[in-house]
C-alpha cells in the first residue's frame, strides 16, 4: 500500500459582508475635526455675509454715486466755460489739491496736524487700530517709525482691551453674585447670618458662581448704546453734525473701523476746548473698550451657533459620529479650551472632572460659557499672555 498524505480539508469560502455605507461623504472619506468644520462653515457664512452686504450697499449707494459724478462733471464744465480755463488744466489743479489734502492741508481753518496734541491724537488712532486717515506721515522717517511703533503699540493695546474685558467680567460676576445671594436669602434658602467663605456658601457653590454670557451681552450692549447716545449728543452740539451722523461716527470709531469721513476735534478752536477734548478722549477710550468686549461676547455666541449647525449637519449613522451608549456627554458650553488636556488625563487614568472647578457654579448660574472660557476664546490674548 502506498502511503498517501491526507488531503487538507477544503477551505470554506467566506463571503465578505459589505460594510455599512454611510449616508455622508465626509464620513466615508475622512472625519473632519470639529475645529476644521467650524472654520470651513464660518468661512462659508462670512462669504455669504459679504455677498449680501455688497448687494445691499450697492443698491443703496450706487444711484447716489452716479448722481454725484454727473453733478461734478457739470460743475467742472460750467466753471471751465465761465472762467476760460481748459478742463485738462483744471483737472491738473484739482490733482494738486488732492495731494495737499493727503498732506493734511484744508481749505478751511483747521488746527495743525503735527503739533503735540495733533500727534497725540494720531498715535491714539494708530495703537487703537482706528486709523481715520485724515493724518498720515509723509516723510520716509515717519513711515519707517510708524511700522515699528504700530507693531508694539497695537499688540499692547489689544492686551489692554483683553484685560479690560476680564475686569468687566469680574465686576459683573461680583455684582450679580451679590444679587444672587440676596435672592436666595429672600427666598429662605440662605439664612440671614450668611457670610461669604463659609461652609454653606461652598456647599451651595456660590463661590464659583459666574454670570451668564447672555447677561454679559445684555449689560455690555446697554452700556454701549448709552455711551453712544451720550457721545452723539456731545458731537451734535459741538461739531454741528446731525444726530444720525454722530451715531454713525460713534460706531465707526468705537469699532475701530475708522473710515475718516467724519473726524472729531479737527477745528482750530472750540468753545470749552479743553473740556471737549477730554470728553472726546474718554468717550473714544471707553467706547473702544466696550465695543471690543461686546465683539468678544458676540463671537462666543456665533461659535455656539456654528456648533449647533455642525451637530445638525453631522452624520448620525456613522459609528464614529454617534457616541456609544453610556459614553460621557460633552460639556454644555460651546468652547472647551481644555478638551485635549482632559482627554490626555483620561488616557493616563486621571480624573479630568476634578479640574473643572467652575462646572457646578456654571450649572447654578444657568450660563453656557464661563469667564475662563470667554477670556480663553480670544487666540490673540492667549498668544500675548
């Protein structure tokens, strides 16, 4: 008998089950980071916002521009015919006048641009990034010095604005915490002998209580409106502008847009000139700080809306997108600057919840974003600090 090796058992063909297809192309290709998705969505919304704004302003301002060009052309032709001046020579003269305007020369009697008060007003518009444009350096040395001066001046002023925002948040937290304690005392939840720093206050988490971001937005908005109305009343009476033009100037200046079509404190003399210049300085300083803080708070709310839109647009059928049963939920606030650190601590076996000292106080106050998250949301302030 011939010894034959036993045949290997036949292999069974296993049918490869098809992978469940995802309804979203983003899940099949790559899972976008939340920050990347937020950035792309914000860029798309800003693009649409710019298109809408350009459409509205073009519809509002284009007819007036065409009428102004027609009136100006008729004025040039009438002047040229009345005084016997050729139109090319007249346009050459007007170009020289435009160069004089750029150098700060005006037909009306205005104060000097480069005396010490004028130069101080100029550097204030530089470091605050307002940049009206009515005064600009004309020499090579002045332009070179402006580059270095503006670099450090703008950075320091941005840091000042961020520290001002922190002081505002701290003041609001102190006032609203006192109101919260009074409300709890009236409702009977706190005894009349309540003292801050006691065990009862720590048990009720009032020591970590922070104001709601919506309350901060409301207070800053009301203060900005009140400040703009008071400043507009001053500019209307002193500069002779319409009240609407004064409100327009206040927003353009306080938001550091600085078109330069309306500029305060440019005449040679005013009634009560020293008092007016002091009031002008204080209004601009407080207005820029207030609007800057308001923009920071509004940016937080925009980020919340973006996160909500991303959750609505996210693919829920993909296993990577849907959280597993029993997985811990994310924090309610839209901005979590310490999320990477918490994930690293969780991987090492540490308790990341122990680092959220203000979580309970935030829950009691009903806010979505704490003061720490609000100040940490500004990347420029973090880089400077």
